[in-house]
């Protein structure tokens, strides 16, 4: 069981202030609903009405179920991939700015986690196993792994099984001015999920080996994906 540290008071305020200064992306879940989104902290107040403001987390075509007194759960990672989380309740709404009272505390886990983010449509992973060349649609990525999707009827149980390793894969995205072509030396299937109702199969791949230059490019692409989600809804000012 991982250790949990509870941070409150001035140390908690310092963490929230740094999140604002660094434009750190936060996951937000509106509790009691199916809504998950991304946001940033826009400001903090220590006055007689203390709290912090976030940007409206709805994306293009998706309305967030935001309302006064709704309880929300936040998650974020620091530069060392340590996970943090806290809960607080919406106090007021001012256009796109949503105000919350400061949480009672922030929980910090003593285990490193990877921040996972959805990718744009058109990102693929090209893999080779023996004489088989396969291309998967990428669903989301992190520095430690990739979730991909394929049609069940293309699933070959002799090739795609838990523990199978791919050598020399490429993460590709060719629809931008600067195409992405990131080489992943070795990855391993650690999870397989079949969805008969949609005819799809999901694979969870763990990155085992990647060169430093490609790792840096992967970090840049993850950051691009995070920013893209916010910019699409017009809620992030460069």
C-alpha cells in the first residue's frame, strides 16, 4: 500500500501558487457525474473570501456539469511524477472562471506516476513482431506507456497476448506542420481488453526502452496534447 502525505496550511498554498505560475494541467472530475476534464488554476485569493479560480473545464462541444455546490476531485503530477489530489466544492461561477474554497488538505502519494493524456485523432503506433507489421490507433499516452485500439477481427491471439514485446515501434502523427515520429525501442503488452459491443480491442503497452532524444520528444508531444485540449476550447491564453 502506498504512503499518503496530507499537506495543508502555507505549504498547500505554495503548491497551488506554483500550479498557477507554471500553468500546470490539472485533471478535474465532477463527482456524481461521468464528466472528466482538464483545467488550469487562474488565480488565488487570501482575502476575507479565500480560495482559487480555475478555467472552465468543458471542451469544444462538451458542456461541463458545473454548478454551485458541486463537489470536484482534482489530480496532478509534479516534475518528479509524484501524484497529488484534493477535493473541494464549487463556491461560485463568474463566466469562465470557477471559484473554489481552498481544500482542507492536498494528498501526495509517495509513488511516482505518469500523467496520461488523450491524443488527437490520427495518431498511430506502428509495431513489428516477427514478420508481422501492425498499425494501431493510439487512444492516450504517457511517458511510461501507450493505450492503443484495433478491430477485434484483426486480433491474432498468437501475436497479441499479455507479455508480448514489440521491438522498434514508431509513434506517428503526420497531420501537423511538424510531424511526430518517435521511436520506441521496446514495449510490452501489459493489458488486453475486448469490447464485443464495439468490435474493438484495447491494448495497454508499457514502454520498456526508449532513447533519451525520443523520450524528450515524447514529453514534448504529451505537453502538446495537454495544451491542445485547452486551446481547442479557447480556455488557455498562451
